[in-house]
């Protein structure tokens, strides 16, 4: 049998994604052990209305934290909120026994911010998007002796700075 290869209209994207990701996850887990995927959110909220102003969205799996998205509104930048979001995510990742963290950022975004938090570039794609670069960054969260000390102190009860 020769299978057909097609580019379908994406009417049910999740079903199509699952058709590829479920057997791929099974393959990976068979060779590397359980992924144990868990979403992770650290939200920046208005203290009175509790409206979401920004935050961090990611996940943990294979004992790694992946920071998928981090956003702090422009009017709140430079006050340490981004560092607090990252620190809390890293603390939760350590609690989940993650040994490292990784993320990607564009040259017009926050490479310097992440470097100040201890992240290092391990890969670059130039001209993505054209005229810019995409950087892949990582940070070690645990040593063989246990958790590494966080670079920025934060607390779950720290107000959002309003």
C-alpha cells in the first residue's frame, strides 16, 4: 500500500494534530520515559478587578520547563513584574522536579532580559522573520546536588505593583 499525502483544509485542527501527536508521544515515551506534560500559568492580574493584564504561559514535561509566552503590558514594564513571573514559573518547575528551562525569543523582543535571568542562547535562526533573528535559550534549574538558587526573589503574595 502507498499512502496518499495531502494538505487538507483545516476544519478540525485539533483532530488532525492529535492524529500526529498521539502516536508521536507514544513513540517518544517508549524511548525516553513519560513526558508527564503539565500546563503552567503565572498570571499578572489587576488587584481590584482581577482582570488578566499579562502573564506567563508554558508547560513542563520531560523534566523541563518550556516558557511558551511571556507578556507584560508596556505601561507595567521595568518594574520587575517580568522577573517575578519568570521566578515563580522556575520555582514551580523546580517543585515539579524540572532540571532545566528553555524558551525562544526574537531579536526585537527580550533576549537581554532573559540573559539577565541566567538564560543562554543555544541556537539561532537568522532572518526569522526577515531582518531579525529567533533565539533559543536555556537555563539549568537543578544541579546534581539539588535546586540552584534563583537569581530574583519573588513571592506568591507579592502584589502586582498597583
